[in-house]
């Protein structure tokens, strides 16, 4: 029986057995939870079928927002990047930084689709929020742009 950094052989075997038992219990708990959720879904469908059908017919996402989200997904796919990573969203939005209004529209579209589907909201990532804050801070009105163009720095 050796005593090493991780204990002796007997302790190691016990730790492995405990870990396997814990994983089996987690899988059993997850299956029981899914069963409960399936029963709740069936109950909701039974009592709310007309309302659920009406809800499905309601357009929650505009065609423009669908196109914007599809463009984002295509961009992620073309680059082999995960669509649920904020870094992918940052790269997608950063392509159009010279067109802040377009970036804001793309961001808002992607955010709306993500929130309507219940996916993890990558638009809430600090990098994405910082990008949108920067765009908002640098937002200028057409009048301000004319003044900046006319101001060549001379007196």
C-alpha cells in the first residue's frame, strides 16, 4: 500500500467509486427532473392548447430580425466558430464598425432572437456591452457631422 500525493491505492479506489456513484445519482436526478418537466408540458398543452396555437401564429420576430440573425449564424458557420460565443458576435459586429446604425440594428436583432428562444444571451457579455456603449458614446447627429466636416482646425 503506497501513500502518494492522492492517497493510497485503497483511498484512490474509494474516491473513484464515490465519483461514479455521484455521477449515477446526478443522471438519475436529471432523468427524474426531465420526466417532471415533460408532465408539466403535457398538462400545459392539455389546458392551453388554443392559446398555445394562437401564440405560435403570432409573429414575435420581424423578417428583418430573422435575416440579421441568419446572417450572424452564417458568419459563425463560415468561420467554424460557435454561434453561442460572445467572441463570434463581437467579430460579426466589428465588421461594420464604420456603420454604427447597422451595428446597432444587427445587435438588437440578434438580441431579440436570442431572448425569444431562451438561449444564453451572449449580447449581455461585457465585451458586447462595452462595444455598444462605445457606439452610443460616439453617436453623432447629422448636424454634428456637418460641423465636424466644416471644422478643419483653422481659426
